[in-house]
C-alpha cells in the first residue's frame, strides 16, 4: 500500500475543487456529524500532481482546477505557505507536509526540490523490511503535527514491498473565542434532528455583538464568531427549517454572506467530532480515475519505478467548547506499484442552533475546515 497525505490550501489555488469536493462529501455523509479539510485533500493531491504525467496529470489538473503550468502551481503553493509563517498570535495554525520514500528507491530530484521549496515538504527514507517501525515513524509525525488529536494514519499492513512513497499533509488549529461563552450559562437542552427526534445536548449561551444576519438566498441565519488576536473565525450557517441542511449545503459553496454587526443571542451546542473516510470513490466520481489504475503515470515521483494511488485517506477532528475551538486534519494518499438570561437590548437577533447546522473555519481568503453537526453523539 502507498500513502500520500495533504492538508488545507489557499482557495486561490484549490477553491473550486474544495467547493465541489465538500458538496459531495457532505451529501455522502448527510446523516453523520462531519469535520473535514477539503484544502488538506487538495494540497495532498496537488503534491502528487507535481510528479504526474500524461492522462493522469490531465485528469488531476482538471479536477483540482490547477494551472497547466506546474511552475505556476509551485509558485502559488509557495506563496500560500509563506503567507502563513508567523501570521497567527494567540490562535495556532500549523500546516505541514512530509514525504516518506521506500528506501529501495530514490525520489526524483526535480520532484524532491519542488515539494521542498513550494510545499515545505521534507523527505525521509523508510524501510519496508520493518513495517512496524516504519508505521511508527509515520504515525509519530502525524501525532506530533496534530498535537495528538490524530494519532495514526497508517498501520503496519500499509507498509509492504509495493510501497513507493507516502505523501502527508497535516493541519492543526486551536483558537480562543474573542467573546468566550460563560460556562455557568451552559445548560442541557433538546436538539431536534432532521428525522423529528429530540436528543439532549449541552447548549452554550452568549449575548454579544457579532456579524450576523438572515440570508435569504440560503434561507438561513448566519453568524461569524471571531477568534481572539487572529484573522480566523468560525461561521455558523443555521437553516430556518429543521430538515433544511442538505438543501442549504448545496448552495453554500463559495458563498460569502454580507453580514452586519448587531446584538445577538446565540445558543450553540458544545460538540466534538472525529471523522474518517477513504476518498477514492468521491475522487473517482469527480474525474480522478487514471491515477488509481495500473496505467497511472507517476514517473516523476521515484526513479526507475512506476506507481499508482492505492487509496486516499482523510482523518479530521474538531472540538468546540466555551473557550474556543480545536481542530486537526490529515489526508493520506497511498502510492503503490501498478497492478436564558435577561438583556438590556430589547430585540436582539436570536440564533438558536438546536437543529442541524453547517460551519466553516476560515480567514478572508481560505477555508481551513468545513463540516456539519446533525445530532449529538454521532
């Protein structure tokens, strides 16, 4: 088995891909709580694309919406990586890439240079003769990059003689709310699911000024919760209808609602989500097919050997509580050989997230995490 992983990337590079990808992921997981980093998936696949040729590269370029000139791809990713360096203060936002190569093979020098320079991805040789040790090395990197929120991405069964290369990308975020919720106000409340059931949830409460409003195009209330001393924020999209999430998510891609600052009463559940998915089916539906076949052309990855993608794995985690949010994501691509309080404000906007809603974590240019919450405990 071979594995490649990547993380969230600038929307200027992968924006349209991440929109289409998330739509399909949300549809396929409509009844599950979801946390994902479409940007992570886009970055990992873009790293693999830098070593692809022929039909394989054409399909990947079309689906990922990448420029035909790979040098332009490299320049954009380098600019994105540079823009992140030292940007955050209180909030932590880390994006990292890594390549592990079967020590029986050599990485193509040109590919090694471009991923090192543009994706900041260091390369390390691993021995497939000791699968347990190789898996331990890879998983330690993932664990370290995500502050132990994602502890593993491969097992010893993924390390065999067919392995050519594993490309990894991990993203981690932790931020404190600019306006923290008061723990004393968190109470048990009913959460209404789309199938007309009620489930208890720990509901947080805050009354403050936020950018918020009702967005007619989405038939939803939207609120932006900024993080302290950070350019990032969480945006909550709450459909007016209890069962309105699927329809709203079909419209949400690329949508940038115009919100105004106003007093808001917000009730938001505390939640924690862990998500895992193999993405081969989704990517195939989107048009990346040759890369998974025995005819795949990844001759630009390792010398004297062909390779194909055996699987793409995505793991993500998020926890939202009174202090803020913590989130992490890893995407893996396996490359293998072919074969209720009183308020002074009389009429604040009320946003009561007691039924399924969507959310994103973003800055003005990039969506880093995206998902939805459909019921407590799932």
